[in-house]
C-alpha cells in the first residue's frame, strides 16, 4: 500500500477509536444532569445513585478520550503536514478555544466527583451542567475543523500561497452550525442508548431482585426517552445536512444516493449497492421524487448526478451503503424508544419480556455503529479532497514512510486500551454492585 492509503488507514483507525470515547464523553454528562435534576425534584434516591454510578463510568471514559485525542492531534501534524499548514494559518481558532472548553470540563468534573456530597443541590446541578457544556464545546470546536474541510471559507489559495485569511469567517464556515448540531445531538443519543443497553442487560440478570429490577427499569425508561428524543432531533438535523450537501457538496449527495444522471423529480434509493458499470443502484427500493424533496423541499428540484463531475473527483461509491446504514440505525433506534415507552407508560406493564430486553441491549452497539458509519461517510464522502475543491488529500500526505509500522503499533495500543477500559469498568461495578448503593440510601 502507498503512503496515502496507509496514512488514511492509520488516522481513520485512530479517529474510529477516539470517537467512541469522545461521543460518550458528551452523551453521558447529559444523562447525569437529567438524573440529578429528577433527583432534586422528586428526592427519589434511585436517580442520585444513577448519577453517581454514571459519573464513575464517565471518569474512566474521559481518561481514555484525552490521550486518544492527543494522539489524533499529533497524527494530524505527522501524517498531513500540508493540511496542517493551512489549518495553522487559517483554522487554528477552534484548537485554541478548545483548550478552555476542556479546562471547564475537567475542573467541574473534578468538583462533582470529589465534592458532590458537600455541595448544595443547586451547585451539584451547576457542576454537572458545566461538565456537559465543556464536553459539548470541545466536540463542537474540534468537529468544526471537519466542517471547514467540507465548506472552506476565510482564505484563498493563489499560486500555491495562502492569502486573504479571515479566521472568524473560517470558524463560522457555512456548515458550522449544522455540523455542530449533528455531532452534539448524535452524542446525546448515543450516551442514552448505551445506558439503555446496560440497563436492559441488568434487568435480565436481576429479574428475581425486585428492588434492583425497579432501579434498572427506571434507568432504561429514562434512557429510551432521552435517546428517542435525540434520535428524532438527529434525524431532523440530518435532513438539514442533506440540504447542505445539495448546496455545497453536490457530488457527495449524488454518491450517497447513487444518482448518476442530473434530473428533477429524483428518486430516493433505499438499500442496494451502487454499480458504477451499469450506473445505477441495484436492488434498491426507490421512493419517487423523494431525493429532490430532501434536497430543497420541492419535488421538481434538479439534483446533480455524478456524471456532472469529473470521474476522478467522484467520492467512493460505497458511501451509499454507509449513508443507508446510518439512516437505518437512526430509524431503528427511534422505533426502540417508541416500543419501550408505549410498553411501560401506555400499556402500564411492570415487566419487560426477556426477548424485548435482548432487543434493547442492541441499542447501544447500534448507536456506536451509527456514529462510526456517519463519520466514515462524512470523511470518505469528501474524497479526493482534504479541503473541498481547494486541496487534494494526496497533495498533503507525508512522504517520510514507515507508516505501516506505526499503523500496526497503534492498532495494538488501541486493542490494549479498549480491553483495559472494559476490564476496569467491569471490575469497578462488580466490586460496587448497585445493591450496596440502594441499601445505603435506605439506611
């Protein structure tokens, strides 16, 4: 493999691993904050225990998110020196501000973890709120670099030189708000569904312990409710994202839908796979006119096809599958939430059948898969550009070599880190079962 493929593989692996912890680092604080708010309103000790236990998990996940994020930043400089030259001169603001966002998150996380029992109810909520604000701000600021890559603004490249630099125009590039919204909403969704998976598993294990079962049932219902709300909001934001692609990255939209010929009343292709030889999506279910409506809220909208662009500027055609998988996961998770809430609140069932809990256990893994597919789609769908229509990825990659060795080394490191996280979480919560917290709260 050449340096470009190896560099993309290495950085993609790093981001694929880091994004799990970064996403949960944003999603779990929301769950903690909601549990705190419910506890302060109802004085139901179950929610205070939820907040306490989820905070322990958050601390472990944050301990992995920080070094993997540092590795990602280092790899940006090592693997993509040409890209970082542009970022350093044009788009350094997000990195500079992110330091303060992380400081806020770490400071209030420390206060909440070590001093929660000595804080007033109002200050407990303030502490968790700022943990959430710091985590979300960090995610938004770093993701803004990705937004800038797709919709660059605030500079020009003239005769190979960077000119007319406006850092704030680059910061508030056209897709900033939509991309920021999507990353935060999807993180809130994922954090909730991870909690739902754990709660469903624990309900299966504690069916004969009514007190513990009720605790996990409350956690499951809370997680499904929050997850469902943010799944729906993520889907609505996804509609705006598609319209942004229509305006700013039309070949990416065409690749996502396997559309080859420019046309009005364009159909939306669901499923199937894109065949470049026959120039169609095979075995797809087509919804007439739906793509045109998705692009600009009109059925007669003219959507550009891939043939309107040079073939060497087409994105990889497998992004159609990634796009469908991402959307499919989102729709499935909304369905999970509806079923769970209806079962408990409408049908008034105290017990969830085992088969349904097994289904709910898949919510967390599916949400992580959806996040991964979404990031791969977003970054791969921009190819061959690292900065859309200004700078190609192949022009900015390092030529130092030895990337293959680094790829193997970091893959091993991530495998060890992942195993260590699972071990630490399992060890801690086995040593501190929820029964102990429930008995302490009752005494």
